[in-house]
């Protein structure tokens, strides 16, 4: 409701500072309910941060290099998965469960200083962010403006399809590998380590390809390739560990890898004056779609008398179907290729 009414850098750093305070509060929480409230608050500010990062990419990076920028951002998420989760578990095991929260809060202080020094001031969206005093007075005016644009709605639906095609499968990879494929629980971190390391490098490569050969074309190629690991991962039989690692790594390269050209497409689909509002709404759509797909995927599976998971293949077919629709639908999204706001 307000994200496009403020200068980008100041809002990003303010949200980040509040995220750091909320995270510190998690470590200081004296009980369950205070921890729950602090963690929810941190999640609220963290959700805004994600959309603000994409907004600044759209404002700063020309269309011709936006795929590479999206790939760099996605590779940062891969790095956080590979390094962040094991580091937090190490800190928790050796110094107590509060220590990861303290570490993140301390790290945030250093990043705030770097951001204040290095991030540019972005005001180019402000002169046209609000077109009338009536819209300025109405808190839902920016959201209404986003929803009145048919191209925005198509981009939001496109992103929802991508999230459904991933999260009907992703949340249940671990239990399927352990129950049906025979992978030991202690070997599961290797699955995510290899996948995260691979995507750290491939995300930037996919971004460069998207800029060189077209965002829509590369998205369609990545989405088509993702159908094979989506199908294999949900139909895998008992195999050796290296086979499971191979297919899961292919899965993480192509399934999350589709998000690199997809985010470049969606970021470019919005009117620049509404980019912050749109991408905040896009983040909410992503969460709603991923949560709904996770619930639906969970409703499709069950454990038989021997403890094996049945019905996981249905989630795979749902994911493939949503991918097909997204491939056909992406061509209907118009991308604004003008110069970014300064």
C-alpha cells in the first residue's frame, strides 16, 4: 500500500533494520509466544525485503542485462541455502539455539553499513508514483492500479503457476527419498549441498543466456527441461546414493532455475511507477501459491502399511501440467524494455 511512495534505498534499509531488531528479539525471547511473535515479525519484514531487492533490480538494471542480474540474486539464495543452514545448525549445536539469531542480527548490522554506503538513491519512480490527491489519500490506490492492468494480472498468474509446479513436489522430496528410495536420513544434507552448489553456478549462466537469447525463449527451454527431473524425482525407485544425488541435482538446476528468466520477465512486465507495489503483491502471490500447492501435494500422498509413500507421482503430474500451462501462457506477457529509473 505504501512501498512506491518512498525512496527505494531508505525503505530497503529501514525494513532491513527492523528485520535485524525482530531477529534479535527472537534470540532474546523468554518464552514460546514471544518467540512466535518475534519470528512472525521478522518474517513480515523479510518478505518486504525480498520484493524490494527485485524492485531495485528492475529500477537499476537495463532490460538487456536483467536476466544476468536475476541470476546473480538467485545464486545468492543458493549460497544462503548451502552455507546458511549448516552454519546455523553448527552454532545451535555448539552455542545454543539462540546463537543463530544473535549471529544474524550482528551480521545485519554490518550489511546495513555496507548498504548505506554502496546502494544508490533511487527517486525516479516518485514523480509519477501517485497520479492524484485522491489516490494519495486512499491506502489501496496503488494496489487497485496494479490489479486494473491486465498485463500485471497475467504476470501474477504466470508466477502462481510456476510456484504450483514446484511446491507440489519440493516439500516432500526428503520423506520420499528416505521412505521409498532408501536414502539414509544422515545422507539427506548431501542432496541439498550438491543441489545448492550446482545452482550457485548455473543460476548466473541461465541469466546470461536469458539476456543473450531472450527471456521467454530461455524460460521455455528451462521449463521444458524441468519436466524430466520433475517426473523422475516423483517416480524414483530404490537406487544408489549417487544416482539419487544426480537426479536431485538436475532437479535443483532446472526447477528453481526457471525462476531466473521468470523473475526477469515478471520484473519487466510491470509499469515502472508501480514496480514496488506490484512486486510486493507478487511476493504475496508466490507465498499463497506455494502454500496452496504444498497443501495440495500433501493431500495427494499417504503412507501405506509398509511405511512407503504413495501418491507422490500425482504431485509430479500436477507439477508437469502447471509447467505446460505456464509455457503456453508466458508469451502473453508484455515486457517493458525502456530505460530503468535513476
